[in-house]
């Protein structure tokens, strides 16, 4: 995410649409990526991203520079995605199907690497779907985005011990899934 000046944030908070658009352009890919990793669904990530920017726009005037804009937007994104996932949990039960035929095909190296990348993405997505939204948010922020425990706690506004326990449970769930997958 690009550095966003305090001056730009102030302009946007005072209703300057051009300034808000710059903030949007600098953060939208990042917001979508976090939303997608938590919701595990592109359409849901699109909706969450839209909701996040409505919330950012509506609340930017209340941004008090007590944290970085990145942390503030992370917090909004993670919480919005978690809440959205919990609300949709009763309606969505998507499963990613693994297609072993892809590995048996004779294809050029660059096409094979694209298949491998897509297969890795599907694998990550299917593993993340095993976790509840709270665990998923912690794993995404820690393992994919590289946040430290305190930053995760600050972003999600939870106790650092809660972060530790969610990460521990999530890792245990993922390890068990890996063990089950390796069994004949």
C-alpha cells in the first residue's frame, strides 16, 4: 500500500472527492485482498470492499491519527469481512474441487506455472475455508500480510492472548487437515 500523507487524509475528511479517490486508488487492492482472504469468495470480497469504502468515507472525519491509516483501514476491512462471513455462513457452503487432471496434462512451462499458481490459490482458499471467520482473519493478517501479534490485536481490537489462541486453534485445524489429506 502506498504511503498516504496526512494532508491527503485531511482533505478527504473534509469532503474533497479527488483526495478520497486517491486514497481509494492507493488502498483498494489491499482492501480487496484482505477481504478475499477472509471471505474466500470473490463476489463477497467485492461486496465487502464496497462496504469498507462506504465506511471509510463516512468515518474519515473521525479518523484521529491515533494509528496509521493502514491499520485503521485494516481494522475496518477485517471486521467488515468477518461480520459479512458470519452473516453469510448459513447461506454459503462453497467447496473448491481439486482437479487432478491438470497435473497430468502436457502443457508448456509458462502455462503449467499458471496452472500451478491457480492450484496453489485454490489450495490456500480451501484451507482457509476450514477456519471460522475470526481464525481466518488472524491467519490472514499473520501469515499472509505479515502482521505481528500486537498489530493483529490492535487491528481487530482484541486481546493479544485472544490472537494467540485463535492462531493456535487455526494452525491445529490446518495441521489436522494436512494429516487427513496425506492418509491413504
